[in-house]
C-alpha cells in the first residue's frame, strides 16, 4: 500500500505540528503517525502538492469569480453608454432591475451548498456557470423593462450558489492556515473584474454600434459568451475530491488527505462519509459566529456592490467624461487587488482573521468619511478617496470568509454556515442598488454616509466576534466543553477557534 509523508500544518497556537506517514486506511481514521518536521522529502512533497493544487484549481475559480462579478455589475458600465435610455427605463425601473438580481440569488445559496456534495462540485459548478453565461448573453438582446428584469432575476438564480460552493470546496482542499490566501486570490479576481469591466466597456464604446447592436449590448454579449467558455473549462479541469484528482500521484493524494483529516487540522472526523443532517443545519443557524460574520459582511458587500454598480457614475459626476470615467475606474480596483493579496498572506502567516480586519476596515471608513464631507471643488481628492474605499473593503473580505470556515467543523455545519453568511451579506446588494440615485449627485452625501455607517457598525461586529472567540477558547481550556469530547466537530475541546 502506498504511503504518504507530508508536513502537517501548524497548530492553532502557532506551534508546528509534526509530519505524518500514513497508509490509505490510516488516513481515513487518523493521521497520528509522526515523522520529522525537517525531513526534506516531506517538505518537498507538501510544496509539490500545493503547487499542483494551486495551478489546477485556483485558475478555474479565478475565472469564475471574475466572470460572475463582471456579469452582475456590468449594468453600471452599460448605463454609461445609454442602456437605460434605449430601453426607456425610468430611474426607478433601473433600480428595480438591479434589485431583481438578488432575491433568487440569496434564496439559492443554502440549497446549493447542501446539494453540492451529492451532485458533485465538477458538475454543479459547471452547470451554474453555463446558465448564467446564457442569461447574461440574452440581456444583450432584450428590448424592454420586463425582459430586462426577468433576465436579471434568472441571472441571480444561476449565480447564487457559486461563491458559497467555492468557499466550501476550498475548505476541503486546503488547511486552515492556507485558506485565507486562496480566498484572497479569488477576491482579487472580483476587484480585477470590475477594473477589466471598465476597460472592456471603454473598448465597446470605441467600437460603437456594430452588427445591429449598440455598444452597451456588446458588453453583455461578449461577457456572456466568455462565461460559457469558462463553464466548459470548469467541467474539464475541476476534480470532485482529493481522492479523484487525476493530476496527483497516489503519494500526493495520501498526503493531501492526511493534511485534511481530523480535528487538529480544523475539519470534523469522517467528513468524507458524513451524511446530511438537519441537526447540523440548525447548529450552523444557531452559531453566534455565523451571525456576527454575516452581519459584518453585509456592510462590506453593500460597499462592494455600490462601488461596482456606481463607481463610473460617481467619477462622471466629478466632472470627467464617460470615456475617462471608464478608464479611471481601473486604478481603485488595481490597488485594491494588490492590497487584498498582501492582507490575505499576512492573515495566513499570523493565523488571525478578525484582528487583521480591525486594521483594514478603517482605511475604507476614512475614505467614505472624507467623500461624504468635502466639497465638489476637490475632485482629485475625492478620486483619491475612491482608491481608499475600494482598498479597505476588498482587503477585508477574504479574512472574513476564511474566518467562519476555519471555525466551523463538520461538512454540513460548515456548508450551511458559509452559505447563510453569504445569503445574509448579499442582501447588501439590494441595499446598494438604492444608495446612489442620480438626483443625489455629484456629492452623493446620503449614499456615502449610509455606507460609512454600515462599515463602522461592521467594525464593532468584528470586534465582538473576536471577543466571543476568545471566550469560547477560554471556556474550552477550563473544561466547560468536555461534554462534547468525541463529537468530532467544532465543539471538541481540542478545536481552538481562530481569532
């Protein structure tokens, strides 16, 4: 029987765990057989494993995140090129079209995560991608409000399960202290997608009316067709589990499974064979960390959606032309992308989540405070604040998503918690759709002030989350959780919460 020898992750106190050498049968039950940490073969095997996982899985998810966020926010770019006028949309109808995306999007998140394991990630994620690519393409051919709002709702339904599925999937592939950086890489794609959307919209504006389609229609058609290609790429590239990853050798598979096995690695015992239980769903819904993380994320996503939907409009109202606004919307996202990766890397290295967010969120808070309170005679200062706004918000998201996944063990508990967190947070998209009506420009004091309040409230929620985690860890150390010994999930006294 083939054996694997790999470097295990550090424990929750930052002390390096020892490497393990386990057979396939032993991997399923325990990973306690120890090997020297400084064994060059073990380190080499782990590095090779991570390289293969990163280069095979992350490119797929990067493309999906990029296309999904692009396809849901491209209406902001299309509006600059006259979509609302060609479809004869009133300001209220345009806002209703934005909002139509979210109800079905939110409703689909928890069911999607609960069926992911049954249908398999490879098929489920590829099908979702294919459907939203088709709906995005069809928006480019709509001719009235009814068609527009219907297609936006269907787009939301198709996209709803994507990000919860990716967070859940990655939590079964990577260890606790590797997850933050990988989610950071994905969220970088979100910020880059908005910047790319600005460049694409500028290109479509230069192309103008071709083939019987106006410039704004080409934005939807081109982006939708690209998404359909990504669906085929996903089906071909994505493995369902570590066990079925054909690009890994048997030794690498054994190592990968050993790294993910057991409470000490942040996963429940026997998650691979765990069956669905409503008790686990209820346990996730009653988990205080779910609600603290989700409500803080609501403020972050309200901000992100408002930036994605209205940044070109905000820049235009600073006195720039439509073409200039599309190009000037790129730098805020580019800076945010770099900062997101740096913060995610630091979060993993320090093995903390909430403490990092307490430092990054004030960057956005300062940006919105300045934007809401300075006059229109300082357009360059205001533009500089848009960079701070995007940077502080985008860099705070990966630690938050990784945090809840890190602190939830048991497959269906983690699946429900991750999906519920995103379902609550994505209500921020509905909120954001009404924050920046044209009548409030160019200062948009009301919109900036509301977002500012949400971010300040989010900062205190994150602080509360940190304090709750500290209390639970202290209670476990004092024996108050000893009745859960043998539960095989995050209630185990040996399962220490990440701060």
